[in-house]
């Protein structure tokens, strides 16, 4: 199979440089990669001129809908990807992580995009900042889509997940993608891009794929582009030093390798559920994807007293792992990705052996089922033990990117923290303890050196998602050696592809520009109550001011008896004497809210279909019997939902007859669109 790049809407391989890609299982040639010959300036220009405008024309909800359709389309075809992936050495459950994990990320972003983003093309960031005494000058941050290209360079170990987890937030942000898979597994990524292209779901120009070398692509980058790189620290540094990255201040997100730790706390000795969970997780992280995971556990840190038991338990567990042809059902671990990778892992193991001994696994003597041990890149899981980890250096620095882990002992939690942090910045650490005090010491001891911490104990054992699984909702990335980047993390990942701009101006002008009413903007009062307007006819800023209602002691007592809320502040003058907030008996906050609804509601059937909640409620001034309140209701923002209705956010302010603010909040209603 000769792999072509997908650029400017078609498949092409104009280059002359040919590289062969071999199966991890048999070493047979499975694909030919042609590099070079692509005009990278034109590839980027096509993304900027065609893909970008096509995406930015859509709202966040429309882009989320594309992601969902794509996820459904790929789910129906995932078996094809599984089949191709076996040649990379991965078992069915490895493929589940790569393929289903990638598709799952699309689903999560589709759903979060619909729920957490407005149905518009820009985002408000934070709240309005008052910048003047009289209120005629305010500030509001906004995020708008970058006008450039997301250049995604991926590592070989997750050809599907790696591509899709980067694709989802970029497309949701409205930025077209040029993806560059690692050559050795590019035939899987190629098949995935083919599927996406054939689906016709993404708008033209939204996705291009460069197979082989990126040529002079970096020379054409601008300040509107983002490079998101995943791979080794060496390549990251090389790319990050490219002069254009510095000159144009191109955003560069790096996800590099790291020496992740699993830490067994002193309370979690043999016989506890946490000890078993620790052993299970370490063994799993060594064997899933044959240990070729950036998040895999490279250092298993345990109290000195428990180290022999840990090694015995790992030996026992790993002895049951069948190595072999990953297509076979009983095989738990396939080969690493190729003979070159195996050479590389073994060379790194030699460096570790300067400070640690192999205590589990025999390189000469291991059984391989259903495949030729010599032709495939097979190796056994190797556990090393480092007797003096405080003085050692390699065990904290050398990444053997395969089924390799070093066990090291500690004396006291401070030493455990020191050891974990010797990784100089990691993607993840997992902590195994049922002692909240030890958990807190570890979390705050290692937190600054880690992008993610997983606290695994008996209570979450069944449902915990694992040390090595980045979740789309949570940040993936880590400081220092891990690259200093952040991906995923829900909407945080989307923001990487957007520019934050501070807007400053009058409330009226900013309300119009952002389509979000700001206090101080001119009120729009019309003949009819705002509840009489269909979704599309309601104007942002449309306001209704109610008449006054006096609160009586009878009202308060009736409400107290009716609801059962007889809190002393509403019932007893005596009990509120010298109270720091209440001058005497006061009305219930919920009574005020209920009266407010009674004051602003326009009761007849009409376009307002339902009230579906309140946000940001604050009670500011207590109201005593005899005082009068009124309500101002202002249409603050609108977000279309579907063809039948949309969401309206109302700013509500309850004031006294002297215009003192009693409470404010945002009310959400669903309003019908015009029939
Ligand atoms: P790699 O050799 O650094 O390659 C990563 C990517 O960079 C590949 O697509 C590679 O393409 C490309 N590349 C290499 N030189 C380049 C250049 N001069 N210009 C443009 N692109 C270039 O890493 P790998 O061997 O694929 O992956 C294994 C490493 O990745 C491990 O160290 C692992 O820890 C790390 N990793 C990190 C994460 C994370 O999220 N933090 C995830 C997975 C893996 P070619 O294949 O064509 O050379």
C-alpha cells in the first residue's frame, strides 16, 4: 500500500523519497510512504483560505454537531481500523483504547460543545469589569477563533486517539487542521483520514493530512497558527527551536515523554485493597500497548518494607501475561512497534541497569504465541529494582518506551515526594492509599510537578479510569520534561485555538457588539411585556420594570408556615438582636424570589415555554416587614437551541422602592421561535 497525503481536497504523493513501513508482528512491509514534493505554503494557504472560513461560518453548536456525526460514522467503521492496527503490534483491547478512545473524545467534545458553549461564534471570557466611577466605561474579555491552521504532529503510539483528541478541540474552536502522523504507524492514521474524507461530514479544507516529512511547513507558519506536537523530548526541542516559532510567536504545545510514577503509601501494605490495586495498575501500564504509552508507569515507588512484596506480586501477575500475535484472543501483549523500537528500548534498559537490576522478565527466555519471536518486535515485560533511588539518576531520566518499569523504595512520605519529583515534570502520577492525610501530603507534595494525579483506592476501584488514560474532560499534559503543554481539559483545550482580547468601551456599545446585555446599557422598553416576544423577535436589552409590592409580617409568617422554613431570622425579633447581618426580623430570600416572579411574570400562554433555572443568585440587602420591592427584568443573552425554541438568559434585579439592590440573579427560560 502506497500512502498518499490528503491535501487541498485530494490524495496525492508527488514526492520521490520512499520509505518502507514494516509490520511489528512479522516485519513484512505493510506500507510505502512517499515524502516530499508537497508545496507546504499552499497546504497552509488552503487551510487558511478555505477551511478556516468554512468552519468559522458555523456556530459552536453546529461544529459540535459535526463532531457528533463524525463520531457516529467512525463508530460504525471501527472494526476496519482495528484490523489494520494489529500490524502495529496492538491487541484488541489496545485498539479499543486507540480507536474507541479517539472516537469517545469526539463524542465528549460534541456534547460539551452543545452544553457549555453558546450557539455563536465567539466566547465571553469572565465577567464584566467596571473600569470607571460612573459606570460609562467597562471591560469584557472575549475569545475569537484564530484565523490560522492547527498543525498537529503526532507520536506513533496512538495513530487514532492522537489524531482525534487534537482534532476535536481545534475544529470546535473553528480552526482547520493539518495533521501529520508518525511514519511508522501512518497507515492506520491514513485509513482514518480516508474514512473522514469519505464521510463528507467536515467542511472543505477543515482537515488535511501530510504523510511523511513536513518539509518546509514551519517556514510558512504565522502568529495565527498553533503547533501541537506529541512525541519525544528531542524532536520537540528541535521543532521548538525553529526560528519561525520564535519570530512569529507561534503557539507551540508540546506533549513529550515523562517518567510517570505510581506511589504506594505506607498504609497500603500487602493485604489491603490499595496494595492489590497498585500492583494491578503497574502491571497493566507495563503491558497495555506493550508499555508504549507516554502516560505509562515508569517508576513504581513503594515503602522500603513493601518492596519485596511488590516485586513478588508483579512477578506473579506478569507471569500470566501471554505475549504473541495481537490478533489472537488469549494474547495480552503484542510486540513493540518495530525492531528499531525494540533495539531502542533495550538500549535504554542497559542504561537503567547501571543503577537497577532486572528482577522480573528474562530477555532470553520468554514464550511468544502465534508469531515468529525473531521476526516480530517481541520482548517480555521487565521489572527492574533500584536499591538506591535517591542517588540514582538514570532511573529518573531514561525513558525505556516499552514494557519496562523500575521499582524503588522510600523511607517516609517526604522521600516518596522527592523521588516522584525527580522526574522533573510528569504527565501523571497515581497514588494508592486509604489514608486522606497521606493522600493530601502526596498531592500537595507532588502537585506542582504533575499535570494529573489519580487517587486510587477501594472506593473508586471499580469505576476508576486508570493511571494511563487521559480523559477529555481533564487536562492532559505536564510541566518540565512532559513538555509544559496542556491538551484536552474540556473547554480549556478549545481555548488554545482562540485569541483572548480585552474589550473596553461603554456598556451600550459592548452590549451590542457582544450581544450580551451589560448593566448600564440603555434599557429598551416596548409597549408589550418581553414575555410576549418570540425568540427571534426579542431584543437583547429589552426590559420590564414591575410595580412595587410591600412585604408584610403576615407574608413572612405565612411563607414560614407554608414552607416549613422557620429559621429564627424570619420568626424572632429577639433572636436577631446584635446579629451581624440582620437589623431585625427579615423576609426569606426565597419569599423575595417568589414575589419577584409574581411581579415580573406575564401569565398568559405565549412564547415563554418554561423557566429552567437560576444562575448567580446573590441576596444583597435584607428586607424587613413594611419595605417595598420591585423587579427589573432585562433580556441579557439568547442562544438558539433548535427549530422550535431557544434559551433566553434574563438579568433580574430586585430593588427596594429607594432603588437599593436587594438581590440579583440570572433567570433562564426557553422561548418558542415564531411558528
Ligand atoms: P518522535 O520520534 O519524537 O516523533 C514524533 C512525531 O514528530 C512524529 O510524527 C515524527 O514524524 C515527527 N517528527 C520527527 N522529526 C520531525 C521534524 N524534523 N519535523 C517535523 N516532524 C518531525 O516520537 P515517537 O517515537 O513517534 O513517539 C514516542 C515518544 O512520544 C515517546 O517518547 C513518548 O513518551 C512520547 N509520547 C508523548 C505523548 C504525550 O502526550 N505526552 C503521547 C505519546 C507519546 P516521523 O515519524 O515521520 O519521523
